[in-house]
């Protein structure tokens, strides 16, 4: 049995976001990643706010799509994710999951997601803002679960897992290449 505490807050009007659906989606991703207990907060914010967070905590002076903070271990700190979700690369044969031998029994994390970026990118990629937001949340959750896309070696595994999870909801993004 899973023990999840999910908190979703929207700091701006987000008419295209079904928070109940988002809560259920987060729970499903955590189950798929075999996380038995988690406390996850998601803040849906403006580009200006995510820009501030990105600058203050990660030293990047630009808005981005999603930023994830793993709160389990203060030595780990923040894992920032830039506007690279639709980047390209090559797929090799990869294991299904990253090395999680050091994983903890309880996942505590925070996601900051830009709704304004989701609106823009959804239009550019021909799908709904809710689907783009779902991509960002999945991406951030995978970072919290130990996946990484910052190197050419780790990116294909994360992209593959994103596509698998999006497929649960019948979504197949364009431009989400390795």
C-alpha cells in the first residue's frame, strides 16, 4: 500500500489544469517507479517566478519549464531542469531504471513548474497545455527518483522513461527525442 502526500498549488489562474487529475497522475508515476511513500509538493507558477527560483537557487538567469528539489538529503541539493525536454539525441540499449541501490524508503521533493512555458510549448508541439504540464511533472518526478538527463549517456534512459509514462495516458509527444 502506498503512502503519498501530494500538495498542488497554483500561483496564477490555470484554467487548463485539472488538479485532481494531476494528483492522480503523480501517484501513478510514483507507483510505477516503485516509491512506496512520498511527500511531493508541486507549485504551478509564472515564468517570472520560475525565473526567480532558477536564479536564486541554481544560478541560472532565465525562466525554465520545471525545477525539482530533492529534500531527502541536504547533501544532494537542488536538481534543475532547463528547457531541454524536446532535445534530440541517440537511443542505445539501456536498462529500465537508473541505479537506485542508494534510494531511500521515503521520497520528499518539490517541483516548481511554469504554466506559461507549458502554454507556449504546448502550442509549438501541437498538444494541450495539460499534456505539456504532465510532461514537466513526469520529468521532475523522474529527477527526484534518480534519473538524469544532463549527459549524453543518461539522457536516452530518461527520455525513454518519459515516453513510457506519458503512454499510460495515451500521450506520444513529438520532439521528445533522445
